[in-house]
C-alpha cells in the first residue's frame, strides 16, 4: 500500500472524531454541506487517487463552467468536482443530481445541481464553480471521443458572463489513479448574436476536450484493448 | 421628495409595527397612517392608527381614500397557523387584499404600491429550481403560496389599470422574538420531527431585516418582485442540533400522525411548513442589494441561533385576584 492509500485510510479513521468535535454544521446557499463534502472526499480518496492539472486557469473568485468528458458509471462530474474543489480550495458543484429522495438530497449535500439551465445560470451568476459532464459514452467505437454537450447549459454560462473551461478526466474501472486536466478558457471562434453562439461554443468545447484527452497520452486503437487498464489510466 | 403620505396596512402585526417605526424615522415621509384589526405592538407617536376589521370594506375604502396616500405598504396578510387557522387566515388575507389594494386604486395621489409576498410563491414541486430567482415561474404548491400569488396578482391588476408601480417583497419565513411563526414555534418544541430521507435546506429572515427591506422598497420605489432571504441555509436536523432539541426522524406516512400530535400540543404544522421539512425552501437573494440598497444583517444560521436564544413566555400570576 502506498503513502497516498495510507493517507486516505487515515482520513477515514478520523470520521468518528470529526463527527464529535465539529460543531453542528450549516449548509451553504445551495444546500452543499462543507463538512459532509470533506468526509465524502476522504471516502472517495480510498477509491481514487486524483491528480489535477491546469487549475491555475480557473478564476479565483468569479464563477466558471467546467465541462468534462464522462463515461457511464464513472461518476466523472462528481470525481472532477471533488478534485477541483480540493485543488482550488473553494466549493465546486456538479450538474446532474436527481430530485427524488434519498439520492437527490444526498446529491445536493455534496454540491449537486439540478440538470436545468436556469439552475446552472443561477449558480454561475452567484460566482460558483460548476462542473458539467458531457453525455456519457459507452461504445467501444467512441473511445477518445466526447459525448454531446448540452448547449443550453453553455448558453447559461454565456448569459451569466462567465468563462467556460474544457477539462479531460481519465479514470479506470479497476485502478486508483485518475486525472483531471483543465484547459484554458474556451473562446468562440466567431461572434454570434443569436443562439448559434452557444451551439458553436459547445462544439468547440468537445474538440478541445478531445484534444486534451489526446495530449494525456493514452493509446487509442479503437479496439476493446482501449478499455483495459494497462496504464492505470484506462478508459476515457 | 419630502412630505409624502404613506399608508401601512397590517400595522398591528409585529412586522407592521416595526415597518411603521422605521418609516417614522425616514425623512421623505411626511404623514403616516395605518389600519389593522389589532392595535400596534408599541407606541408610534407620529402614526395615525385606525382599528378596522378586514371585512369592513366600506370603512377601509373611506379611510384610505380620505388619507389619499402616495405610497401604500400592504403588510396585512395572515400566514396560516400563525395567528389564525388556515381557513380563517385565507379569508382575512383575501378580504384585506381586495379592500385595501382596491381602495388604493381609487386614490388620486397614489404613485407606488408595495406588497408583502413570500418565497412560497415559487412552490416546491418536483424538479423545481433549488434557488429560484425573481424570474422563476410562479407555481405555488401550498395554500400560503397560492395566497401570496393571489395578492401579487391583485396588485398587478391594479398596476395595469391605474398605472402605479408595484413592488412585491418576497420574504423567506420570517422569524423574530415576537413574530407568530408556525415554523419558529415548531422548531422551538422540545421534540421536533424531521424528514430522515430528505432533510432539505431552508433559509429564513429576521423580522428586522424583513422590515428594513419593506421600508427600502417603499423608499426606492421598487417596481418588480425581489427575494428577501438571509444568506446561507440550514437543514432541520442542523437547526435542531444548534438548538439542542431532540430530533425525531420520520420517513413517510408517520408524518400524518406527527402533524396531528403537533397540532394537539399547540404547534400546528401547516402545509407550507411541512413542505419546508420535506422539500426545503431557498431563494436567490442576489438582487436585494441592487434593487433595495440593503442586505440582510443576519445569516440564516445566526437567525436560527437567535431563535433558540429568545426567552420563552413567562407567565406571571396576577398580584390581586380580579374576581
């Protein structure tokens, strides 16, 4: 067991002490419970050892929309939100919690937002960091490609006047190592006055994320071998 | 701008008295008058008070039109199970809204109308926004939410017909040491039920911050809705832990029993409070500073701490027997 794993185990063992020592908590304006998130991050570190790159691109105070690639069942938006929150030391939310108990309330406690453009717009206008996952990909032929990005949410970021950042996530179904690489802010290739702006921005984001995935150096053959955790960073 | 006539409905309530007290200190207010079914809670030396029941339509119209206000602040609303049962509260609120806002429409000097509303107006249906702002659709899901929606609707109709500006102050649940609030009353019980599976967050506002917002709305001539909510949020379980109350976890059908028991012990849980416990109640207060020029002085967690710090009612026996 390496030092990272021991550290993660140590944090989990601290749970009971924290529950007793920490005062009765509060949640923030969106229902995120910082104490509970700390506990969940500690738990998630048992499963994943995430390294984050490019966090210096993100604004220190203003809101930002971070769009990540996703794979089904990989919980990429949650993984990325936790990792980015740790890296930049400020709350980071993710889009896509349900509104049904008990999963909905649990998702809200760890920073989840409803999958609705108005909800995303409200959070971004309030200066929050929000992680949005692209549509999850499953097929082997899609290795290295990024699913559809909801342009309505990208439009919400444009309306809120915040920057949109592409980010590539890599994790393995079997290994612990995972990586989140944040690129520089996306700029629209041409100025549009209408809704085409958000459509083109979403397409541009997809290409940028694919480029980031390529730069992360994975071997992609387009065959089932891409799904094997050979490097500890398998999948996409 | 000095010398303006301001009329306050609901002057007898804690919030109404507080608003009137603050308005008396405003330099732009020349004359101040108000009505309610109950007298004000404290002395208001520069305010003319008329004790009129909401069902006395003719007297209300006569009083308001004779005063001929420039600004009308309508606080005369009854929250269900605060001072009256839900049915009575709805009747009184409807009567007051129709008579007072209707009378305001007949006043030639009338320029601006401020109505007290609530964030219950957004409703908490499935997939409703976690933190709705003022542009969110109005889909009330409780009796109180429908009541405040109706008040805003009446005010908007008057605005369209007469051409006066209307501002709606959408308040979070108001808590204060003397404010009759079903939520505050329930949270102060020794044993309090909470939803084990949901335990959603909610936000509140103190009576003082609510009064400051209403006065600012009258001063600034607010012409649109604004959410008035303290920053931060708290869940029911967190509130109970802060107040050292015994939380009683509930899951589903047992809520009916809990509500009945709470009613019997003098702390009824109306549907809009039950909704807070099941679905939460938050709203975006981002436009408060821009529209009103004020921000809440207390955060939600501070208000909850104050709630548990306020002394209980001390009953003192009469020194001399009356009979």
